C-alpha cells in the first residue's frame, strides 16, 4: 500500500460513506489501484442521469466524477478529525465521447503537500479508451476548534 494513505477503508465502507450526490448519480468506488495501490478508482454509469441531450456523456458529469474521486482520495491522506480537503481548481480535457456502459475514473496523486495536493484523474471507458483527463488541485484546511466539536463523527469522508 502506498505511503500517502492515512485511512484505508474497504470498498464497502467507501460506498457506504458516499454522500447523496454520489449516490444519486450512481458513483461507485472500486478500490485502490496500481502497482503500489497508489491510486483510487470509481465508476459511473453512462445513462439518463449522466448523458447530455446528444446522447453522450455530459462533460460536467465527467468533471463531477473527477472532483468527487479526487476529493475523496485527498481526504484519505489527511487527518480527517482536524483537517478537510477542499477543491481549489479543476481542469478537464474531454478527448472522446461515451454513449453507454460505465466510465472508470482513476485518481493518482501528483503532489501531496501540507497545504495543497494535486491529483491527476483519468477517465476511461470499459475498454480502457481515454475519454477525459483532469487535474484537480485541493487545499488542505485546518478545522477550527468549534468545527471539530460541532459535529462529532461528521468529519469522516462523506462527500
């Protein structure tokens, strides 16, 4: 397992802690990936929830998957009791369309620092054809004492 993970939940726990938006769109975590499990993967169906009117995957749905996956991954690298990872910037290049099936996102850290993180997210179809490349920059913020006490147990990795 790669060194950057502070929390290593099972796939079942990852999927149980998805927030309402991820559940609504149908994002499912697939688990850690890569030679050293340095990446995190998730998939999303290309269906009526995620297609635009021309019948292909909506670019915003790809960005939603990328930011959700990168945000979740970033949260797993920090002390969630005292810190929160928040999105600072996202960039996406859409290179191929998808019409059906599933798209699979893979988030791999490019930089993990004390105040910022940069994640590369590749989105591919089920045949490993590249659909979208994203770069997500996260800011790591320290929770105030009031935030730490206000919602005990709520600073898990719900996104």
